[in-house]
C-alpha cells in the first residue's frame, strides 16, 4: 500500500485502464483503487467517471452507497466492530462504547495519531463467537473490553530507540 496521505496517480490510472472495458466495471475499479491506495481518493472520481462515460455524481453515488468504500486515508490499523444482531446480543454495544472511548473517536473516523480507523460492519460471519471485531484482516471473537485493550496495546507498542542515550552511558562509564 502507498503512503497513507498520498495516492499513486499512476496505479489508479492503470487500474482504471485495465478494468474500464469489463462489464460492470465500476465496482472492480473502486475495489482495485481502494485495495492499492487504502481509499478512493476524491480526485480519482472524475477519472473514473470519464473512463466509464458516467457523471461524477454517479460515481460518487456508488462510493457513498457502499459502506466499505472510504474517501479518506485510513489509519495504520482498521478496526471494525460487528453490529449484527448476534454480536449485539453478546455485548457488542458495551464493547462499542468502550472502543470509542478508548480510541477517542466515533465510527468512520481516524485517531489523531493516524494509528486506528474505526468502522462499523454488519456481520463478520463469526456469530457463535460474538462479539467479534476485525482488526486489519484478522477476525477476533469473544472480544471483551480487556481483550480489546490488549489488542490496542500490542498494535501500538513500539520499540524504544536508545541510540541517543548511548553517548551519555559511555560518558558515565569513562
């Protein structure tokens, strides 16, 4: 995937060109762009419209109709909470409230540090193990608030760079 704040014009142009003549090309093009860029850049909409002989409004209508398409870059990790009935019956609403409070964001938003994007999803097919979430491409079942906190801690743990401390340590040894 490319830089989260910049999209690759050459890749998008190539995807549009390679798929524009296939029947029902709109969805494959949108999926291809989102798969490579992480989102469908608004500046790509006129390119898609022109290639498919559609209006910008028609392209935008398809993007806004399907919840899975994003028009802004996602965070480093995408967290989706299942909102289907089975997960709701097993505590997803309480989990949802906890996740929003923990990340300090609502659905379809990204944390200020660009680490997490939170999205609702309607059934992950993991009903017997609800409440379920998907983090990036991994589905996790029986998620409690503690289990979610552990997942977030794991994903945000970064090794400390101790290199700047080495000269200080060497001076103390001398």
